[in-house]
C-alpha cells in the first residue's frame, strides 16, 4: 500500500506540474478543440492532484467525486482531437492520429479506471490499487501521445 501511495503521489505531482505548464500556454492556444482539450485536461489534472493529495493524507472523502469528474472528462477526450488539430503550443503528438484506435482505447480505459476508483472509494475497496491503475493509464497515454514538457 505504501508503494502505491508513493507512486500515486508522484503521478499526481507529475499531473500538477503538467497542469502548471499547460496554464503557461493557455493564452497562446487557438479557440476551438485545441483550447477546449487544454481546459479539459487541466480539469482532469486538478482532479488527479485532489486524488493524490487525498491518498497521501489518508483522507479519502474527495476521491469518489474527483474520480467521477475524471470519468466524465475521459468520455469527452476523443471528440476534442479532430484530425489535424495541431498547434505549436499543443503537446499533442501526431501519433494520436497515426494510432487513433490505441488513443481512443486509452481514453475509454481512463473512464473505466476512474469509474472503478470512484466505486472503490464509495465502497471502502482498495482505493490505492484502483488509483494506481488509473494513474498508470494516464501515464501510458502521456508517454505515447504527448510531447514531453521541457521542464520534466
């Protein structure tokens, strides 16, 4: 359990750092899907930070709501990546459109994993393992489909 919490805290910090960097580029993004997905991902990052903080503190009360918000956001991801929606300040890699099925699958899986985390938080289940699975999904997608941050 301790390992899962440390892993999750690291993932939450990674998401928080990414959110801070994304905020820097926020004003430089064009209106439409690129801007909208930035906003969505920023919200998902804030919820991930909430989950990581709750796990670290041992106070799991906010986890279910944050996971449900991530689940709802995950369902919106594919629609915000229409083919050709690129911009120099976007961290979206061309690999998204080159391997669309995997990208779409990871988005759907994120929703599933977030739903499982919410259910675990509500039922007193293994929240650490469920959070670890959700954060692992986030990392998989970021590793394959997002440009690294210069500060990472």
